[in-house]
C-alpha cells in the first residue's frame, strides 16, 4: 500500500506574528516535535515543502493580491491591511511554502505515490478571501489546491471538509458559485468570522454545493460526529467527489482558548476514520489534510497525533 505523506518546512516557523499572537511559531513546533518523538511516525514518507509558483496562487486569488501581500510583508513587522493578520519580512516565503506544500501533497496523492497526506505548515489559509487576508491567513492553501486538482490534475469534482472551529469564509466564498467544488463545514456558531449559517448553501450555479453544519458552544465529540455521519457524509456521497481535502483545524478541542467547544483528540481520530472510510469508497482513498487552527499547544499536538495515526491506519 502507498504510505501516508507528511509535508512541512521549517521556514514556516520564521513567519513572525509578534509577541502574544495566538497564531505563533510554537504551534508548528509542537506538531513537529510530536512527530519526531513518536516512533510510529517514522513510517511517514516525509517531504520538504517547496514554494508555490505565484501564478498558481494568482489563479485562485489575483496577481494584484499576491503583489500586495509581498509588499506588505516586506515592510513588516506589521498587520496586513489593519487586520488581525500579522506579518514579517519572512512571512511571504512561509506563505508560498504553505501553498506549495499542499500542491505537492495533492500531486503525490493524485499520482498514487501516497495514499493520503497531512501538510503541517503555517500561515493557515481558510479565512483568506480572493482579495483579502484575514483571520491569520494570507493565501487560501486548500482553495489553491482544489483549483489545481480541478484545472491541472483532471479531478472534476473536489470535496472540501472544513472542521476548524471557525467557519472557513474564504474557502466558501471562493467556490460558492462553483458546482464542481463541494464545501462542507463543521464549526461553532456564533463565533468569528460570523459566516457559516445553515442557510448559506451556495450561489447561482453553485447553489447546493455548500453545506454548513454550525454547532453550539459546548458541543462535543458526539455532536460533531453525528453531524458528520448524518448530514455531511450523505451529502458527499451524493456529490461523488474525485478527491477529498480537509481543512484540519484542531481548535474545537475543549482546551482551546479561542472557542468554546468540547472535542477531544479521540473525537478527531474518529472524524478522520469516517473521512478516510468515505474516501476509500468514493475516490480510491485520495485525501489530503491541511493544518488550519489550534491554539493550545498540548491539545494541538494530541489531536494532530490522533489524526495522523488514523491517516496511517487508512494507508495500511
């Protein structure tokens, strides 16, 4: 069986958000240290991320936006456009590596070299709109990968499951008129960024290709698993994707300081098992997961470990 891939780059640690910022380098360090510590993860097929070509990013965002992000980062340290998204001179390269790592992962899984993969990079991506950085995100890594799968790798139907506790407004808006990309989200409601109501189902030709399953504060493993099993997976079965992407935020964990849900690392393990099981039947197991949020270091490391173990279990 092909192995599980693991893509990262230590230059993503150089994206400096400044003292006290929740999206800090120690998040990625906690994940990498856990992977290095656990003997099981020696079986991962590891790959160092390469920078994405800016034209690949501009296909999802725009050339003007890519130039703008570069210019603001070069002026750093600052906050891009006065938002909560802090950048430094090293941030632009980190963002290129983050997007590039996801592109490498989907290419390897698509070609059959890997069964599935996890991409451990920062900055995260799912809040980034077509022309706006926000929510700690510069480029929308998962959206860039979804477009590449469709336009470059011949995968006509791509499913994105976003289980970050914060709704992925950027990913939804980028594809809300596109019936070839199905966006499903599990997230806390109400919470930043204020999007993701159940009534948001897509626009125009994309109507029906968006599914939001907002969860109340205090919801836990059983609630999220129930929504995944009874609402999201049946919708994805009807959609019949060629490839599955996960925006894997681990900030719905009960210890996370930025939200109020009650998930555990074992809950993430079970959600991963459900998704890999679905992918095995729907699209030959083709699945790539990308790190999004998660701001309690121990909870992030525990949840990532459980997630990776389930990915490796699926790859045999």
